[in-house]
C-alpha cells in the first residue's frame, strides 16, 4: 500500500471522501485478480475508512470455491479488509511516510458470520486501533446487507516501497 500518491487530499472532517479505481491503484500495489477494493466511500483522517467490494459471479476464485455453491473464501475477505486498512494508512495526514507501504503482519480474533456469494456487496469498515511505527494495528468488519460477514483485528508493518515485488 503506497503513500504519497497524488490526486486525493486527506481530510480531517468526517465528510465523505471517495476514491475510485485510478486513485486506489496509485495507492495499492495490488492488481486484478488480487485488488479487492473497488471504491472508498468514507474517510475519517487517521481514524477510519469505509470501502466497497462488489462480489461478482466471474471472480476467479469461484471456479474452485465451490463451483456448485460459490462462496467467497474467508482469507480473501480478510485480505480485502487489510487492503482497506492500507488505504487508511496511505490517505491519513499523519499516515505512511513517503516511500513506504504496508504489508500484513498478523491476524487476530477472526470470525466469519455469514457467507459471501456472487451479487453481494461487501462494505469494508476499518478503524485504526493504534500505530507505533513501523506497526499499525487495525480492526475491521465486512458487512453485507447490514449483517456482519466477517470481522478481524490485524497488524500491518511499514516497508520500503522499493523492495522487489512491491
């Protein structure tokens, strides 16, 4: 997840902030099929972010998970939450230093409460618990139709964006 990207100004207010695909790919190193955030719809600087993932029938993971009853893998729901957390870190005024990104360092208290299937829209709600660079602790919920599909606490670690593969 990249910092210092142009195009979006972080705000200190609770006013809605939108990031669309071009803004997201400037901030995250992920690309199809592993980019799991379609849009950011809310942002509270240094505190929280809400993003959307539209789950479609043509997602490549549905070919094998499970062909007759497609269910989004829980690990990918967690990955979507972590990507939203990376956007929170990169958009925040006191967020990632220039030239830094974040990678997943740990997951805790993960719970899956509802299946996620084609046609669902995941609302990815993430909140900063605390940061002590290079570590960022966050918690998140993936919500579908007002029901919690998954929740987790996660730890990310700042890394240098110039590392191979980032």
